[in-house]
C-alpha cells in the first residue's frame, strides 16, 4: 500500500492510472478499468483525457466499467455515466434504467472482466465508498458481483460492484480530499471494518489525498 499526499491528488491519481493501463496493455494486450462517480472523479478523468497523456493511455485497448451508479433516467444530471461520455474508450454503463434491476445486475456481472486492472474509489465523509451505505454491510459483502441497493442512499437507489470485485482487482486507486475525510481515512488505515471503506483491502491500494485529508499523526497502515 502507498499513500501519496499532494496539492492536486486528482492529477496524481489520473497519471498513475494512465501508467497502470499502459503497463496492462503491454503485458496482456488489453486493460480494464472501473470508475466510481462522485465529485472527485471529474478532475481525475480530465487528467486521463489530457493530450499530454495521449501516448500513454492506449484507449483502443482499454475498456471501462462503472463501480457505482444512481438509479435515474438516461441523461439525468445525477447519473455518474455522464462523467464518462468523453472517454475515447469502450464504456459499459450500468443498466440502471432496466425494468428488472436485479436481472440487469446479473447481466452486467456476467460481462465483467475476470479481474480488473484498476478500480478507482472515492471516500465520503461518512466512510462510504462504491456507494456501499453505512449500516448495510450486506451490500459490500454480497456474494453477487453486482448488487442493487433498493433503498435511497443519499437520495437515490443505486447499483454497485461488491467487495469481491473491488478487492479482486490487481490494483485500487483511492482518491479523496478534504479535512472531513481524515477521520474515515484514519479508521481505514487502522483496520476498522465497521465503516464501508474498511471493507477495502489496503494491500494493492494506492491512496491519493491532499494535506487536509492526511492523518493528523503518522499511522502505520495495517496490512490486509
């Protein structure tokens, strides 16, 4: 695990992901990426679209899935999929407009790669990541690769990848910033599994944060 503190963690995360995708294509001929929504994602995605990285991200060989999505109509500004429209990769949006969401989740799961090269995650001030709601550990722990959250979480029912997929990735990039995330970041580093972020493996995860989110005292991450 590695924690990188900088003035612009979104740019650092985007550049790191670009290198991982390039290396995956070089090693295996293709790369797979799962992107979360949320406020931290757009500047990171903009970095991936930076012309300076055009030679580093072999977009023709990169496929992109969603980590989580709000159940809303196509084109609704609440949809995370709108953040992915400019990506010159093949994108597989979550089928949240289907009449039968659980059947749609099963179909989406059937199309997932055997193992993602990179999964991008955010972190909310309540400790949620991948739309896993606090107080509902059964969502992340579900044996299904893709789960439907039937109740409203922060205003929306949702569809999300579960922990088996997230933790099964070759690498994870956690991107967050702000002092209101510091406590949850510390709890994750100390191995607290009572909050959603605590379900995410620390080994194989790179955390990109700003100084405000950095732990108030040096912490030795507990391997897991």
